C-alpha cells in the first residue's frame, strides 16, 4: 500500500500539471497564477504588500517570489515599487491587466476544481468540505512541526 505522503505528492503533481494546461492559453503557469491570486487576496486589506509579506502568505521562498515578481512586472501584470519606509522592501501592486487576468484565470481554476473534485460530488459537496477541512488540519499540523 502506498504511503499517504506519496499519494499526496502524486495528487499534487497531477493537479499542477492540469492547472498548467488550463492556464497555458492565458500565458500563465500555475506558479504565476498562484502569486497573482495571492497578491490579489492580500491587496484587499489596503496597502500593497511587500514581497516578503507575499512570500509568507503564499508559503513560497522570498527569492522565488522576487524572481516571479520580476517576470510578472516585465509582462505588465504587476508593479514593483520601493517601500518609502524600508529601503530593503519592495511593494507589489496588481495592474489593471493583472487583475483582469487573475479574474479570467480564476474561472479556469474553478472549472478545473469542479472536474477534479467530481468524484467527491464537486466543489460544494459535503465530501469536498470534509476533505478540505482534513487538508487544512494536515497543513496546520505540518506548520507546527517546522523547526525554529
């Protein structure tokens, strides 16, 4: 019998591949979409987040976020601005075209979720809600296990 970790890894690999395929017509990778969606969510609180705040929120390495942000800036989807209060920090803002692209990509992501979660009754089913809760519990547990 395969280990739980191996099964989670296999599901994640297949989901990432499916997401890359779904987003390719929009010119996005799953990593770029993840960063844009996280930036969109963080920006709702008001002030543009720093790259570090976005990295922490998205669970990504700061250097990886910096690399992705540079690429997204070159394509006109985000703007990077020096933080006037912290010379080491860079603040990120979605452009209008970035916000439009996130919205279009979100539609594809929701449709993909619906297809992936069909065996559980779709995105709104009780089985999916239970799975979602269990995965959040596991993520929280793993976050607590991180070495200091």
